[in-house]
C-alpha cells in the first residue's frame, strides 16, 4: 500500500496535494543522494585499495564523503516521516537548506583547490585528496542548486 495516499488531517485537498508533493520531493532528493553515496563509496573503495598515491588520496575522499552523504540521505528516509502540516513552510525550509549547502559546497571546492596547490604540490596523495574534495564539492553544488531551483508546492 502506498503511504503517500493517506489523508493528512486538517488540510484542505490542495494543501494535502502540496504536502504530498513536498514529502515526495524530499524523499526523492534523499534517494538521489543515497545513490551518489553508494557510487562514491564503491569507486572510492576500489581506488583506495588499488590506485597510485594520487588515486588512493582521491579514493579516500570518495569513501569519506560517500559515508557522510549516505548518513544524511538515510536520515531523510527514516521510517515514519509524515507529509508536512505546513507544506509551503516545509518547501521554503528545504529550499533554504539546499541553497545554504550550495554555499558550503563552494567552500569545499575552494578548500580542495587550496589543498592541491599547497600540500599537493609535492605530494601526490594530498593532490588526490584535494581533487577528491573538488569533485565531491562540485557534484554536491550542482545537486543542491538543481534541487533548490525546482518549484515546490506554492512556496
């Protein structure tokens, strides 16, 4: 049975549709992030185990970021989450969170580039770590901006 078809107490039909749309969108964002997480950890594990120093550093970042992204995604997928009672507010909060994360992603990419140009100048593993951060931050920046630009409910 699909839980998304449940009656959301106290909401008008239009508000119920908006609440379900926000709930579904949030769940889909979490599922997409979880997919990225699994891919990051799988590729990261292979690179870390079998790569050169550069790719070991890159792989270590993919493993670490993948694990954190996975925890974040799973928190958004936890059982029992209900559609919001105030869908417009929930949509605004989600959008704000995505924009805030996009700003953080820019900082991650800058930090990764700094690492490449400082410690990475003379150390391939640090260079790999730095580029690993840039790639993760770049993906997350695009991910967050694309999702933040989506129109949710009537927010």
